[in-house]
C-alpha cells in the first residue's frame, strides 16, 4: 500500500515543489480522505530553507495552489526511508538516490515513467525519454508547460495509487 509519496528534483524550488502542490490538490479533489497520504518533496542539491522560484509560485497560484510557504528540503536517508514511492524528474536524480541509498531501487521511478508504464513493471523502457525538463532560469511560460506536463502525468500516477490501495 502506497501512503508516502516523495517527489524529487534538483533544488526543490521548481519541479518537485510544483508536483507536491499539484498532487496534494488532486488528493483533496479525488479521494475521500487525503490525510491517508503523506506527500513530500526534496532536492538532490537543495539548499534547505530556500523558497520556490517566483515563477513556480505564480504558475501554481494560477491553478489555485499555494506553494509560497514551501521550504526546500535536501534528500537524505530519513526522507527516502519514509517514502513508499519516490518519483524523480530525471535520470540524474534517480542515479543519485540509487547510488547513495541502495535500498530504494524497488520504489524509485521517473515520474513520467511511472505514469506511462504498467504498474510496477519490472521491465522498464530505457529507450524512451521520461525526463521532465528543469524550468529554472526560463520564462514563466516554460513553467506553465512544465506544470501542465506534471499535472497530466500526476493524474495517471494518482489513478495507479488509488487502484493499488484498493488491493
């Protein structure tokens, strides 16, 4: 049963912070009790205490999601141990976590990979690019594109988690 979901990117100020905000909103809208889930985010190179980028805050507020109080968190052993499912934005994030925390290999996926493949498939398609591009340093419109991509994939992720938790 999946109860704790961890989203990971580089600095925890753009992609993973947005994914956390979007996913929490989806849980509120689509589940009877969103408190059954713990949604976290962190970064492999986060500077603890940093706020999300102004662009991430703006784009999320356009979707009635407030991430302005989010505080960047560094990936560490405690947070990856808590997670039942770790969804990362790039292969680099996956490699970093798998190298440092070898016990994570059965619960870590690229977010888009998990959304688009069969649930917990053991054979993963490594030919396809499942990465979500970092919007840091790009215009607000690029953040909107990333937010849309996150939302589309997170809807599929939530479907899988709801289905998995029914078993």
